[in-house]
């Protein structure tokens, strides 16, 4: 059973009289514990597609299920609850809270979303700091961390609630190539360790090569890159 299934998924943006067809009828399936990339130039629809998978925006038409739930019609409140339980997010510009330390940033979803008791929280945050290779940065605030370290904190934060799916929209766009490669390598390692499904987007062909399954977006149309594993595993 696929974790994410999309059938004839479409997204139009309407601004006044204008209709922009950002996603024009795409089909795909994402398997549990797979490592999937959507690649395409700026404006091809990556963010639009990831926002729909992340239940941040509704499809205009089509079918989208995640973990056996039809998410295309969830109201705002149900979508927020669904995200809190099933989905972690990593952003291009890290989106860490500047006044909190690395430890506190990672702990935040456990307090705000899942309301874990304090002892259980502490053990979980420490295990994520270690898994992300940043135990020695726990007490630093974001402005004391490098870009790569910030993104490691963000990846650890995305995973702390043990979501089934982590979505990363251009997570390496603000990093140099070597650091970008290491972040993708970290995500892949964490996929192996926690069996979390990772879906990321990029416009960088070198980064795309690290994925097991690659989908190419062009003007809202999707095709699977030849040679990438069909549905993975
Ligand atoms: P990418 O992330 O690949 O750069 P986007 O999903 O952001 O692509 O954009 C796809 C298309 O949809 C582009 O033509 C973009 O201008 C348009 N678009 C994206 N968001 C909006 C919006 N909120 N309103 C209107 N048009 C949008
Ligand atoms: Mg984008």
C-alpha cells in the first residue's frame, strides 16, 4: 500500500481573470520508507505540489490520499491535525526560531503539537541531536550555527514527532554544494534509521542524483526519470 497516491491531480491559481495552471493532471505513488525527489526549474510547480502533499493547500481537481486518508477535502482544522500527526517539514531557509537553542527548536513540536511529558521529550530530543550529528551544538542559537548545522537542526525537528513523511521543499537551495550533498546524505541515513519517507524538491541535477525515485516537473506536467526505481522497494 502506497503512503501517498495522486491521481489526475490539478492545481489552478486564480488571480482576477487570470488562471494559472500550476499542476496539470499528475499521477504518482510514493512508497513507505522511500527517498523521492521532485526536480524541475523555477516555476515548474514543485512548491505547489509539495504544498498539496503537505496538506497546506487543496487540489483544484483530482485525488490525493496520504496514509489511507483522502486529504483533498480536509478542512483547515483537520488538515492541521493531520499534519501534526503524520508530516514533518524542512524549509529552504531553515525557519528556526531565532531565540531558541538548537535543542529547544527540536523540542518545540513535542511541546506545541504533541504535548509530550518532559522526561520523554528530553530523551527524544537527545536521540535526534545525535542522529543528526549535532549533539555538540545543542545549546547554540541559530545565529551561532552555520547553514549546514541549521539545516541539520531543522531536519531533526521535522523528525522529532516521528512522522511517516518528511517534506523538504528545496532544502539545499541556500547551501554550498558540499554542504547540500551532506544534508541529502543525512536525510537518506535518517530514512534508513527511522524508515521515514522523505520527499524533497530541487532544481539541482547533482542533488537529484542522490534520490532513489526522481520525478521531473515541467510546466505542471510530471514524468518519472528513466533509471530511477519504479516506486522504490
Ligand atoms: P516552483 O516551486 O517549481 O518554483 P511553484 O509551484 O512555486 O513552482 O509555481 C508554479 C507556477 O504557479 C508558477 O507559474 C507560479 O508563478 C505560479 N504560482 C505559484 N504560487 C502562486 C500563487 N499563490 N498565486 C498565483 N500563482 C502562483
Ligand atoms: Mg518553489
